[in-house]
């Protein structure tokens, strides 16, 4: 059976590796002052993904970045909604890293390959259900 | 009398970057095919040399190494203006997928 701890560690290191590759590309392009038409950040999905990852991993270093992070947190839309998460916390960092990895691994290839949105939604739903079942199985001890 | 166009009529840039941009002016995938060929050559070289030395070759690690090389070449290509953003995103995504599969399968 697979070792859950090694899988989690592998995914985290893989996420850092992917972030390093994207950083190398974006920083090299910006250092060489190329035209805006050829910049990788022109793609909105990569711009949002990289921007969220970079902000989450580098925030709290100065007041301006903390302000940027606070401004990105939208207010609650529902009256009476109980918001138990802090505006700036480790949970937000982990959540943005997970959503960033989701964008890079699943959403971006689907967009690039031109998958039908209905098919993409179905695949995403199946993946999330399998993930929930897997977490339940780990909790019950069926998978170690 | 026939007048032949010089480089200035084909590209605004008369440097090496302008020379490299000439093939991709009408067909943007020209340098993409070159990169695909370089990727195939690197994968074949690594795989078959490993197989001749050790006896077994690992195709996935060869593909991952070649993908890293292609990422660097595509970054240089985007700086020179011969690879557009759309193509760069596709190369980056496919290379990251291959590197990710290799990373997960090795550990």
C-alpha cells in the first residue's frame, strides 16, 4: 500500500519545483526587458496562479505585501455567514498553494488542450469525490 | 532587372534576433518543430546510451531531462521574440506535466 506521508511530501516538493520553474521563466523574461506581447504573465491563468503562489509564499516580509494580501481577501457575501478563517493565516497560505497547484496541474492543461468545460467539470468532480473517499479511507485506517 | 529584398524588408530588426524571426514570421510553429526535434534527439540519446551502458533505460527520466532543456530553450526563444506567449504556455504546461509524472514515479 502507498505511504500517505511520502505522497504528501512528494506533492509539496513537486509544487515547489513547479513554482521554481515558473519563477525562472518569469524572472528571466522580466530581467531581459522583453516586449509585453512575449511575457508569460500575459496569460491570465498563469498570472493569477503565479501571483497567488508568490504572494502566499513571500508575504509577511513587509507591510506592503501584507497589505496586498489583505486586499485580496474578499468580504463575505452572505448575511449571517460565520467566517471562522483568519484573513492572514497559515490556512490561507496552504489553501492558495493547493489551488495554485490545482491550476497548474489540472486546470491549465485542460484549458491548453481545449477540453470541453462540461467534460472538465465532470473530471474535476470525479477527482474531488475520489479525494474525499480517499481521505475517509485513510481516516478509517483502510489505507496507511 | 530583378531586385532582391534584403533583410530590412522582411524584419524591422537587423540583428541576429531579426534573422531568427524570419522563418516564424509567416508560420509561428517553425521553431516549435525545431524544439520538438531537439527534445526527441535528447530523449533518444539519453535512453539508448543508458541502455547500452547499464542494459535498461528509463524513458521517463530521459523525457523529464529533455523537457527541462526545452523549457530553458523556450525561455531564450521568448526573449529573442521567436516564440509567442501561447506557444510558451503550451510548452511550459506539457513540460511541467512530464516532469511531474517523472517526479512522482521516481519517489
